[in-house]
């Protein structure tokens, strides 16, 4: 089945998963204890049906196939694992350390995307 999808569609699926996961985690303020698989899947369905241009390009036969759903589930696991295991950059760590000194707060973060969220939240609060 995945052979039936163009490389462009596969890349778009990966980007969609990345975007939706990061947006969902931001809505939870990256509190992993609040994570709900069902809620994430609902965010995913809403996004692909209403915002993902690639979704309209995939044949209905493919969308309803169990192979496609297995491919999506496998890709989700792969992308989420990659996001959660990608270490924060040295620059992010330094910026968060500066932020901690300025605010007197301690920030916990475990991946690059979570560090990006913390820094982005702080920058938007300054405006």
C-alpha cells in the first residue's frame, strides 16, 4: 500500500503528524500526564479532513484500507518517537537557563520541541 503513495504524499503525512502532535502537546502545555491517545487521534482526524491538502489527493480505496491505517499508525509512532527523543539544542538549553535566571522559575523539558515551546511561550508573553 505505501508503494501506492507518492513520496510527496508520504512527506506530507510525516509533516502533518509532526504538526498535529506538536500543536496537541502545546495545547496541553507539554504536560505528558494530560496526554490522551484518543484526543490526539481526534485532533489528527480533524486536521487531515479540514486542513491537509494531501488527504484530498489520496483515493478513497486507499483511505479505507487497513494497510493505510497500519501505515499511518506506524508513521505516527515513528514520528512521535523521533520528536520525543530529539535532544534540545545547545542554544535552546542556554536560552532556557537564561530564562530560569531571569524568572527564578525552573523549567523541565526533555526534547527539542518542548524546549521550543517553552521559549516560544516566554517570547509571546513578553509582547
